[in-house]
C-alpha cells in the first residue's frame, strides 16, 4: 500500500523512514509533503517518492492510501480530519493527536462518520514486549496499587545524529528557568510530549483514571519532571530526566501485593528490537522478549492491517488516553502555580 507523509522533520527521517524501509513487502512511501520545499524534495528523493508543499496535493494523490501526520503538534487535528475526509484507508498521527478534548471529540466523530481508522503514534502500545506482557499479566491491571514510569534519556538530537543524516533540526535557545511561565510550559510539554508515550500504559492499570490528582510536580533541569499522582486506588510516579547521561533507560513498572511487572523499552529513535517484559508473581519470574521489532514497526504493521480491513480499536480509547494526558498536564501546571503562590506569600 502507498504511504504519504505530512511533515518530514527528524521524526519522519530518523524514525518512520527506517521503519518503513524494513516493511517494503507491504508498504511503499509514495509522497512526502513538508511546508519547507527543500526538506520535502530532499527527503522524498531518499525514498524515490513524489514531493510537495501542499496538503491538498498529497491527499489528492491516488497513490497515497495511508497517511502519516508528522507535522508539529498544532497541525495534527486539522490534518487528521482532512485525511479522513479525503477517504484514505487509514491514518497514523504522531502524538499527541489533538491539543484539547474538543479537537479529540471532533476527530473521533469524523473518523466514525468517514469510517477511516486512526491510530496515534504512542509506539509503546504497539511494542511486542508490551503486547506479550498484556497476555500474561493475569489480574495485575485490576490489583496494582503502584505504577511508575521512569525515563532517563539524552536529548533527542543525540539520537537523531546516530540515526541518520538529519536536515532541518530546529534550533533551541536556552530557556529562562527563573520564569514561572517557562517552567509551566516545560512541564506541560513534558507531559504532552514525553510522558504521553506511557500514559496509555498507565491508564490500562488505572481503572479510576478519571479521578487523578497531582500531589506534587517539579521540573528537572535541563529538561525533565518528577510528578506524583494518585487516584482513589492507585499511586502513580512519573519521572524523566533528559540530560547527557548514558546509558539511556526507559522503564514502566506496576506492582500489586503479590505481583510485579517491569518493562524495559528501547529509547525513542532506536530500532533495536522490542521491549523486554519481566513479570514476577511470588517466586516465579517470566520474561517476554526481546522480539525482533519495536513499537515503531509495530504501529506501521497495525496501520497496514487496518487499511486492509482489520477491525479498528474503539475511538473512545484514544479520547480517554488524551483526556488522561490533558488532565495530568492541567493539574501539573495548577500544582506549580500553587507552589509559586505559596512561595510568593512566604516571601511577602
Ligand atoms: N514517536 C516518537 O518517538 C516521537 C519522538 C519525537 C517527536 N514525535 C512527534 O512527531 C512530530 C514531529 O516531530 P519532529 O521532531 O519531526 O518535528 P519538527 O517540528 O522538528 O519537524 C516537523 C516538520 O514539519 C514541517 N511542518 C511545519 N508545519 C507543517 C505543516 N503545517 N504541514 C506539514 N509539515 C509542516 C516542518 O517544516 C518540519 O520539517 C511531533 O508531533 C512530535 O511530538 C514523536
């Protein structure tokens, strides 16, 4: 099936094109669109695809059956909707697929009306290590009391350099961490950009996810967070540090009174097999993985299956995942605001 990609920045170049290169028996990149003509032309040339700078040109291309949206966040909702309305067979949208609950509801309605399945690039949910764990974790999602997502990564650019030749990397300035607005923006970005990879996993273990409360939230320099959450029945810890440490680590853990699950994921950008899941109950430990491919390839395989007619997942799952992330991002920012107000009061 023919693939068209909207937005050809580092994620397209370093993640999706290498994944698609291994799936040539089922998927072929036909069209690359980017608002920067030099990027569109150069990235398309690498894969022998057509290039353009207009979304209409890509959506009007009959060779494009599957559309991937890899533009910056703020364009995701309108581009997903346009791809559905163009009658494509399936859509992959990089995370987050919307920036608020209204956009998410609109996307879901358009997907239902047009019958075009959508998946979000939360790659861990497509990782064979996670999927194998889900078939073997018994009642842990119902009985877990503590859940932890822990991420230690170098900045994205370090992976991009290893991955391929990247053109058009955005230049980042040094943020002013004395400005409370900068801290709030960094925390919101951390939740919606990084934690969001694991929030669908955490939600799976949190039946009362609608009652989530942020107990404490801190920004970690240069980029990261420590966020403590609770629901009536669960304790949740989110930790991330993006700095110059090596080696990277990305783990998801869930604990009940008598069982524990730990999943070690490969870092973003890295295509080196799947996550490894370790499940322990009493004195018995079972290990699943590593399998041959990771969640990036997994999401493309799923997309091809959906385009070929496989039953799509419930749209409500995507909405619930996004609402959970937005609730945590809002509560995190509110927590920082109240810390700031207390500090100001003490100062006065
Ligand atoms: N799944 C992952 O592991 C992962 C990792 C990093 C980023 N992401 C997500 O992937 C997306 C893209 O990330 P990136 O780092 O490549 O972003 P980027 O902003 O660096 O690059 C995006 C590209 O889109 C182009 N663009 C800008 N406006 C556009 C528009 N209206 N239509 C089409 N193209 C447009 C830009 O010219 C640029 O080439 C983001 O949503 C991000 O959250 C996913």
